């Protein structure tokens, strides 16, 4: 019951189903984003307090009991149980989720216990949301990447086989010239729409 990860035939270490992990990250991201926006737009911090408490409880179970019994992981498994599993090493996830637990504990202390509001809350919340978003949408686990940098024993099985440095990209994965132009223009447009007014104010004082 207390194992971090599950034994899978053909693998010599404990594993996770990456599809389940990403589904759980998406579920947590959805509710955390709604709670954050509710507090940001209405000034009502109660949904944020509730979500922070649930977030902390979920990650406590993941770290100290077993991820397979964390509510978000249970729901994630149910949602993707018809899909073929994609196995990844469990060890890096513990490091990454421990960081998530620290962020959740920090938010719990600030928001739930002390009702503190300010930039530190927004930045911590934004960091949590960003990490969840990249995990759920792109399958990028930032904490897992750091794990490989600080541990001598590298993981063998990563999402999308990104740990396999000998793997050659397929032709469908490369961007052609026109796609690169579209990417650059889209990035410039999004940057301008997001920060255009700030740039005008700094340059022209408008």
C-alpha cells in the first residue's frame, strides 16, 4: 500500500502510467485555475482556500501514503483506463511532487491559516498552475528534469522517451520554414497582446 509507484512486468523499477499522471495534473489544474480566477476577479478567497486544502491533502497522500490512492490519481485512472498505458519511472515524480507539496503547504500557511493576500500568493499560485499546465498539456515534468540533473542514477523511462538521447526525431516532428515563420509571428502577436499596453506606457508614457 505504501509503495511509490507500481510493479510492472518487464520493468526493473516501480512505474507510473504517464497517461494517468497527466490526467490527474489536468484535473487539479482545472479546479485550481477556476479557484484562482474566482478569487482574482471577485475578491472572494474562499474557493482558493478550499482548493489549496484539497491540493495539500491530495499531494500528502501521493507522497506519504501512495499515489494510487490520491483522489486526483484515482479519477485520472478511471478517465484514461481505456487507453494503452505509457510507463514512466516513478522515482522522479516523487521529487517533483515533493516540490508541489512544499508549494501547497506554503499556500496553506499563507492563505488558509493566515488569510494573507499579496504578490507572494499570486506568484506561488502561478508557479503551481504553470507546472500543472506543462505536465498535463505537454507531458513536461519540470521537477523530473531537475531530478536527472542532480542524481547520478539517471532514469531510463521518461514521457515520450525524452531520456533516450540516441533517439532520432521522426520527420513529422520537425518544423519547416513556413511553420517557423508562423511560430515567430504567433509568438510576437501573443506577446504584444499581453504586454503591448505596458510597453507603450514604458516607452511613450501613454
